[in-house]
C-alpha cells in the first residue's frame, strides 16, 4: 500500500513537472517573440524579445515597379507606434531610392533619438550633407561602413545586438551598378535569433565564395534575399548551401506579382515571398 501510494505520488509529481515545463516554454515563447514584419519592397522590421531592428525601411521611389510603404504605416513608423515602436537600429543596404531616402531617415533619427543607423558610407554621406550643425548629436548615431570588395566582414556590438556586415556587389555586376556599395547584414539579437538581409545582392557565388568562413561560422534562422535569387541555379545554391540558413523569404518582389502562388512563375513555385505591406512571419529560433 505504501509502495502504491509512492508510485502514484511520483507519477503526479512527474506530471506536474512536465506541465510546469510546458507552461514555462509557452510563456517563454510568448514573452520573447521572434517575428518579421514586412514594410514594402526590401523593407522589414525584425523583433526578438526586447530587441527590434529595421532594414531599408523608408523610401519614396517605386520606379513604377515595386510597392511603396503605405502612408499610414510610414506615419506610424515615424511616430514609433506599435508594432513599429522601440526600434534599436536601422540598417541600410545601399543608396538607391527604392531602399533609402536620406531626408526620411534623418527625420526618423531626429524623432526617435534611441535609434542607431548603420549603412554604407555612400548613404551616410548623403545624410551628413543635410546636417548643417557639426555639433548635432544625431551625427553620433550615423555609422558609415566602408567595406572593400572581398574583404572580411565588419563586426559591431550594439548592446545585445551583434552586427556582421560584408560587401556583396549590387545585382547586375559588373556591367550595372558596379560603383554602388551593397552590404549584406547578418544580425544576431540577444545571442539567440540571427537574421540576414541581402539588399540588392548579385546572385553570383563568385562573390560569396571569397569569404566562405563568414557564412559557415554562424547559423541564420531567417534570411531575406531579393526574389531574383530563386531564378537561377546559382542563386538557389547560394541560398541552399552557402549562407547556412534555416528559412529564406524573397523580398523586393514586383507589385504585379500574383498573390496566388500557383499563378507565379515556375521558379517561384513553393517559394515564400513577402508580398503585402504589414504582413508578418514568425521566426523559428533553433540551434
């Protein structure tokens, strides 16, 4: 009888422990969300726990092809209204008008004084040229990055955010946009969630193969390449084998791309794409 009661009590304890662990895990997932919010074109916001970052968020030129950030989302982003509140850092991949508007970014930095900006010097020079006071404190939060082609990545620590930046030429290289500095950012939040943003990177493995250790040394949970990477075997090989990522989602998608996946080009069948401004994706963070 005593043995029977002990086993029963032990069973109850084990069940309670399992339930407690499940509840704790559920609470942890709820309290530390990992989520990607889509703005437009290549603009995204990533949140994990208390950290939040943005890539190529503010621009005004769609070149008649790409989607713009809706006015109401742009206004909410500027004001820091949820879910666009509490942004720690903004990353600009390159100085093109469908990714970056210097006046809008400067307005954002003046409005939200906790944001740090990281961008190629071509972009930060455009912002600095608009600031007349050399003692303006915003200049301390504008960080220009100069990365030579083929050079190792630059590493930066911003509190609990770890930034790795490497130069990959703009798509069309070498005949087009050769002089445009494009940065692929890999950013890790709280030493847990790692995301990658390509800007307008050229889908030629010749560029990526120059720094093979960079791609191998850290696992990426969520990568955001431009949609054209899916249109070539080499681009797909970069995504599947080179960059060490769990999930990829295409960005920079033309506005005329059908919403119905079955109506898209064959190369985009079964491919996850950001299509509608304001949509989200959960990011699965695993080792």
